[in-house]
C-alpha cells in the first residue's frame, strides 16, 4: 500500500514540475514559487513519506529526496508565512538525518542553523515549541558526539530539559522527551563520569519506557536506551544485576525491531557489547562467541559510508582481541589488528572517538608484541597509546584507561629493553590511572593490579623495599575489590604470589613463600585449560616450588618444580617470547637436581635447556645476561667432569658476556660477575683478576645514584667485602697498585658517590661553562635527593630522582668526550693516591678470610709497598672484635651519662686483644718502616701514621695496640695514630690556619629531654671557651638554644664545631644516626645534605661517633665519617661510650695545644689528641683501656 501511495505522490510532483516548467520554462529550483497551499501540502506529504521510508530502511535515495523536498518547500515559503518555522524545522531535521547517515559535518552545521531559526520564529505558547527544543537539543548532542565540545553537550541538556518542561503530562511525545533527556545525560556521564548523571539516565529512560504503549513504533528504542543505561551503570559499579537487566532490555529491543529496519545494526551492536561485558566479568566462552556473532551482524548491516562504521570495526576488533587473549589463536590477533586499523582509517580527524581508535589499535599491537616479540609492534603500541592520551581531554572518564593502556606498553618495553625510564613511565601512568578512577568503579581492581605490577618490576630492578610493600598493598587491594568469578582473578592471584615470592627472597621468611605457593596454586586452579596464560601459571608455581626446595631441601618440591616447568614448556607455542624463559626455568631445575644427585643426565638436560634459552633470547634483551650466566655455570660443571678445555672456554666466554651485558637488571649483572669472581678465586683457570675487574667495574652500575643512600647501603650487603676479596686476589698476583685502587673503588662507595656530586668544577667551567652549569645544578639536586633520611617525608619522587641520576650520568659521559676531560670524575689511580701521604705513611690493612696484608703509601715514594701479615686474617679479626666487645660490655654501660656499675674489668681479655693487634698487625708494619730502631724519644720527633683498616679490623683499636706487660711495646710509644676511611678522603684536605676572624661553634647539652643528664658538659664547654676566647670568634649554644635547625645553620657559618652531647648509632638505618639536641636528632642524612666548604675540626665529644656498622664495615657509616663527608677535614670521635668525667679533660688538653699554633690539616689534631690521651692515661691508669682507648682522630 505504501508503495502505491508513494507512486501516486510522485506522479503529483512530476505533474507539478511539468506544469510549472511549461509556464515558466524552469524546473523546481530555488526561484520556483507555489501559491497554492495544495501544492505545498503535496511536498509536505512527499517529505514525510520519504523521511519515514528512510528511517525504516535507511536508503540513501530517500534521505536525498527528503533534503530536496524540504529545501524546495522552504524556498517556496515567503518570510511572512506562518508555516516558515515549520519549513525551517523540516529542513533542519532533514539535514540532521542525513548527517547521521553520511557523517558530513556541514549537514550537522546546517541542521543546527535551520533548527535555531525555527525555534527563533516559533512564538511562546506554540504547541510545536517543545519539539523545536527537542530537535535542536538532538543536533547539539550529535555535534558533541562528533567534536567532543562540552558546551554542545550542555546546550543539548538545556534544550532537552526545556522541551520536557514544556510538554504536558498527557502529551503523546512525553516519552520521547524523557528519552531525549536521558540520552543527553548519558553522554555527559560518559564524558565526566558523574554518578548523579548516570542516576538521571536510568531514571529518564525508565520513565520513557513506562510511558510508551505496547506496540508503539518507538518501543524498541525505549528498551535499547534503558539497556544502554543499565550497561553504563554496570561498567561503573560492577553490579551483575545491572548487566543482566541490560542484556534483557537489549534482547527485547532486538526482538521488536523488524528486519530491514536501519536501527537493527544498533540493536545487534548493543547486545554484542553487553555479551562482551559479561564475558569479561564471568569468563564464559559462549558469551564471547555471542559477542562476535552480534557484532559481526552489526557490521554486516551497516552500509558503507555510515558514520558508525568505524565503531563497528573497532568493536569487532576488541572482541577478537578478547578471544585471542583467551584462546591464543594468532588468527584472532591478526583480525583484531585488521579491524582496529580499518576503524582508525575510517575515523575523521577531530572526531571524539579518535582517541579510542588509537588506544584500541595500540592494545592490539602490544598483544602482538607479547606474542611474537617484535619491537616494531611495541613501538607502535606506545605511539598509538601516546596519541590516544594526548587527544583525550582532561576530565574525560576514559582518561584513566588511556593512562593504564600506555602504562602497559611502557612496562612491556622496560621488560624487553631494561630502560629504567620506561619503568618509571609505567609507574607514573598506572599511578595516574588509579588516581583518576573513582571509588566503586568496576575498573578499580585492574588499576590497583597494574600499579602493583609496575612497583614489583621496579623493586626487582632497584631493590627499594618501599616498592615491594607498595606492590603487596596494591595487589592485595585488587583481590579484595575483585568480585567473585572475575576472569582476571587468576592473574591477580599470581601477581600477588609473585610479590610474596619477592619478599621471601628479600627477607627469607618461610611464611611469605607459603603465601606465594597458595596464591599461585589458586591462580592455576582458576585458569581454564587452553587459556593463553595457562603455561605461565605452571611456570610461576614451578618457581615457588624451586624456592621452597632451596629453603627446605625437600626432594618432593624439586620434583614438583620440574613437573610444572616441563608442563609450562610444553604449553608454550613455538615462537612465543616466553619460550626462552620456560627453557631457562626448566634448566635451573635440572641443574638443582644435578647438584643434589649428581646424575650426568640431569646436567645434560640443564645444558640443553640453557642452550635453547640462550639461542632464543634476542640481542639487547634484559635476560640475556642471565642466560649466559646459567650457560656458563652449566658448562663449568661439565668441565669439572670432562676436563675438556673447550668446555672451559665456553664457560669462561659466557661468564665474561654475562658481566658485560648491561641491559639486564644491574643487581643481576653484578651478581653474575661476583659469582664468577668467587668461583674464579677457587679455580684459577677461570681468570680471577678479569672476574674481579668486571665486578669492581659494575659497582657504580649496581650501586646507582638514582636510589636513596639507604637503599644503596642495603645493596652493598650483597657486595660485602668485594673490595677486600679483589685486593687479596691482586696482592696474590703481586699487583699491589691494582689492589689499592680496587680497595678505594669498592669501599666507602656511597661516601665516594656523595663526594663526587660535590666535586669542584673549576677546570670544566673555564673550558665548557654551560656544561659545568648544567652539571652543578643536577649534582646539587641529586645530592639533596639522595641525602634525605627515610624517616623524613621525602619531597622528591623516586621517578624524579631516577631522571636526575640519568641526566647526571649523561652529562658526565658528555664531559668525558671533551679533550683533556677523558678521566673526568673517574676513580683515582694509584699514582694519585700516593699524594695522600703528605704528613706520614698511610697503612691500608687488607683483612680477608685466608690472609691479611698491609699496603703502604709512603711520602715521596712512587711504589705501593706490600707487607704480609701472615698471623692475622678475617676470622681472627672477628674473634678479636668479639672479645673486645665482651670486655667493654662487662666494664661499662654503652652511653655517656649513664651511672656506671662497679663491675671489675676483664683486663686480661682486653690486654690479649691489644697484644694480638700489636704482634700480628701493628708491630710488623712499624718494624718494616724502621720506626722501632734508633728511636729518638723526644716527643717532637714522634712520627705520624694514618691507618686505613678494612673489614672487621675497622672496629679494632690499632692506635692502642701493644703488649702492656712489656715496656716500650705500645704503638703510641713510636707513632701518632690517625685513621682514614679512604685515601681519597685525604686528597682534598688543605692545611688551614685559624685567624682572629675564624669562627668556632661550641654546642653543649647537659640535660637533653628523654636522656640521662651529662653533668660534665658545662665544665667541658667552659674549658673549650677558655682556650678559644679572644683568639677566634665563637658561638656557644647550650641547652635549649641547641635546636637541630639552629645548630645546622650555625655549622654552615663556622669553620670548627665542638659537640658535647648524647649521640646515637642506628644499626637499622645508619643514615638516621645522629646527635641528640634539645628538640630532636640532628641526623647524618641532614648533615650530609649540606655541602660545607673549607671546614676544619669537628670534635664529637659524644658516644658511638665512630662505631660504624658491623654489617658494612667497609662503608665507614658513622658520625665521624659523616662529618668528613660533610666537608670537615679533621674529626675527633669515639669508638664506643666514654666517661662523662673524662671528656672535659680531653677537650681541655686538645684545645690548649691546638690554640698554640691555630693550625690544622697536617696531623696537628691527631698530635693534640695523642698528647691529651697520654694525660688521661696518666690520670686513670694505663690499663683502664675502656676509658682512654675509644678516643680516635680521623682525617688529616
């Protein structure tokens, strides 16, 4: 019937055209005038018929007729015609429909222009006014969806709201008004993510459906709109009830939409999207298949050139991505890239969906990278992800998703290339994504999991315990927030298990390992057969069984590890980037079994696995170093069986490569080199010197300036005594200069790094001033960042600190390319170290497990002298230290100011300690120097020796060594003793003379809150002031005047400082050690932040100021070294607690002597202390060791 009506109307129009043409000689153009209302009515009918036909079937020829007839009708209508508003409205609606079909922006602009004119011409109270508002609101909504301009969306809501307000309760269009307003609020919710808008969406769409009678032509649209609003609410809040309601509504909408209807494609698309949501929530493969089926139908029903065609391709691409991730079929991944590429190509510039197109295509490329390992895919993923992020406006609810997607890409690139900048970028993007995701959002578990994963990666790279704890916190939150049945639950369980595994390896607690096993077992149970990560679940669980085997030595755990590793390998397809890892893990397990049982078949299997792992690992991969190390150790085992030199060559070559590939995690590469060196120390054929040279060279790479000082000290625990061992190997090879250089490079590492950051740049400034300015700025920032105490809230982010360290290293590398700057800030050579011995010999005592040696730097001697000390070694040093500690504990309490118990001193123990040191260490050195022959006993001729002990010897009082049962058998009978943590510390020292304008800071705390009183402090300060008053300027801060801020600022203004107070050595965090002042602790970290210059003496009249850290004896982590690091050239300190009554005497004698010549820097402070302690011995008795021995001089 419709066809007959249409044909009749077409005949009428043709008749009109022919008649007018005959009368005027023209066709129906812009000048064509119709006076008859009947003719205009015929045009209106034709317009309505074609419009209805277009809306039912979507044919292009119909919409073209609609625009044509509306244009003709408007052109025929004079300005004063009451139908003019209707004509403008009809043409506006026509342009609007054509825009929705073809996506041409000019049509949308014309629609808004016509509809605005129609509204302007429609008088108040006119029955068509609500429709004018609705039509104009719809067009503004279309323009917002095209261009993403929020002002258009606000106008759409404004017009839709006014349309609803103007529509009476019983009006048949009331449901349409509610639906239109619901659609606009839906757009605003999807843009801004406000829950209040989403609430309105559901409310208006529900009302619209309730108002629509059964059988109404718009009933399918009402169900579809309500289904979409339930879908949005599910995506926001994660309530499965909303998702089920969405699917129900969309099913109903599809069932009510007749075949051939242009909206049919939208019905299939919406239902497919909801099935996709349910698949992602519940993981049912049938939902994913229904998704692809629905979206394929939607694409098939969408005509070429339709503006939603890009979205159809994009949605189908996303579904193929999901199926690839579930089943691992490469064909699905290729289809995903194909559809997403097509979607991007079809999306015009400036379209609001363009960011999503880039993001989707980036995700597909990262999937393909993860599957095939092609770097080009990874670069494209980052390129597209970056574009997507830049195109997404602030405040957009998808902004968090853009950050998360880009974070994944940077994380993958870090794991492939090993660049810390990529890892920091991943952390930053994931952190930003989490912050942008509102509470209650269904994506919140994923955001926590992603951030937790990146913190885990950074912990494994840098070892910062805070990253590990943050990772556990984030991964635990992800699991806590995840609803039951969520398909990502297996991944989140395995991630949490991995972090517990990391904490077990760090802290050694079996409870963490059991949690790791539990989490990874659950992950495996929850992962369905055929899942792309099924192999990974087996591998991860196998790694935990390997850890437990190594902890408990249970063979069953090792067998379980081999079983799981074998299964993981069999499930990993050829060409998969994880295949090398699978071979490596299985090789390690076979290696463990070989070490346990000794079966050569296991060794052969281990070698075969490591061979495959090595051959499959591409150049530049961060794990290539580990692959070579595993290969090297396996071939070393084989060489021990076969003694085949070719096997030894393979092993040595791979050890060498494992230590040269710097793309790997620095701690791993360093440990590979260190283990090679340890092995080479036992088997000389593995080239011990080369191994230690590699190890020492890797120290700055491992102990990185980009981490906090506290973290670097922790990292040094795994490098403990490496300098001592390396020096011992060099001494064994008679390479004494090399031994001394290695000791300098590998001891006091953190201190040397701090000094390097404060190195003067005068020569660089003269040649390259701009480079010097840059380097000074970065050095200052990095020094400040690295000196912060962990107990203080840091104002410097880890990412910023990392960037500073990278920039600093780049600037140093650039400087070294300049002529005459090739050795800029490189470790000092032995030739330079000779200059340190300005006022007497420097004796470095290298104390290793099997031997002890002294290396002497003598003034005006160009060679390093070796003196063997065969009667001493590391074990004896440990025993001696233990005996001394026991004697001190039995004699006194550990802090100045505590009342002493009348316990009899174990004199014999202490005497034996000092005698051992005399005969085994000190006397052989003095004999070699000739200081014990023809001694001139006049005090002025006594020589000066600076001791630089290593290892446990650092805690022993070489300056008090002697046989106290025999005359003239004490070290102080022959030499004045000073100490230095390194020879480098003496190189920058310049002798200085105090003038009348010089300034001395004197600080005393006799009653520090929370600590025992120090009654002797007032007398001590009185003595000090009596000697300096009138000779130099001074400032005395006593009691409540001595606050941390006041003292620190005063230290900058004064050359010398005297501190009489309680002090504290923090064994957990040495940088938190400090002086107890009136309002708190002046800690080592705060002192180190200051770059003091031209400072002289720091007299630390407090307890434990040179105690050091037993775990890191070669780092000299104590307050005395801290003052040296801060810029003081000479320090008087104490090795343990001193008596409050002794401190004033020592201070009195020291300042009395120093103020005679008022010079320091050539051993004067050491001599003054030497004489003061002689006086103290005379007063308390020579064998009251615990009272006079603790005082020492450090520096020049």
